[in-house]
C-alpha cells in the first residue's frame, strides 16, 4: 500500500508538505519521496489554490492507495481553521476524483506513529524521521511522514473492523 501523507500549511514560512510512504508488507515501511509546498501568492485564497493544485498534480502523478492528511484541528484562531479547512476540502476533492480513500489524522496520532510520543516536539519528529527512514528534512516533512504512518494504521484497522466475522459459538448447555 502506498500512502500519501499531507501536512497542511498555507505560507512560505509554514509550508504544506507531502510524503509518499510505501507499506509493501506488515513490518516494512519505506519513504519513497517527499517535498514541501511553499505557496508564494499574496492572498490566502490564492495560496490555498496553489497548495490544492500542487497536491492534485501529485495525486495524479503518484496514484496512491490512500491519502492521509492532517485534520484541520481546532485552532485558537477561527480564521486559520477556516483557511486550513479549505485546503482539506481540496485534498478530499482531488482524492475523490480518483476514487482514492482518505483518512484524516490528528497531530497527536501522527506524533505517536512516528516518534512514539503524543507530546513529541518538532525536533523529536525530525530526529525520528532521520533515524528510522534516513529522511533529512524539516518538521513539515516529518509531520507528513507521521500522517502517512498513522493514516495507514487507522485505515487498516477500520477495514478489519468492517469485515464481517462469523458469530461466536456458545458452549453446549449455556444460555
């Protein structure tokens, strides 16, 4: 399974990032490719479009089996939440256009998946990406790897839970 992990961002100093992570079989994980998306436009709407179009092109090129992205979590600033939600909508549209399933991931889930610590700092995420996957990059790419890892686990678990199971047989003589 190839998972495209996405870390949301809308500014050149706080960019969006993506990481393509391959899960050929359980226990083996490889980071195939990654990059930051640093939008340059002046208005937030134009920057959101830059990020959305860049991710659409990436999804078209890569054709992942799953798109896992940072959930637009509650921000102190409602305007930031609104802007990130617009990018989230673009991600969902791009994935739906190719019938690719999506999985939203909370930041703490990404931290646990990559650094095994829900309170991991940016530096801990960077260090874990470098140690485990030989990825020498910034915190946004490390976060995107974390989103891919967590998203794959959440998606696989949801699939297992949705699989019908035979009823459990009761022992004879019990009600």
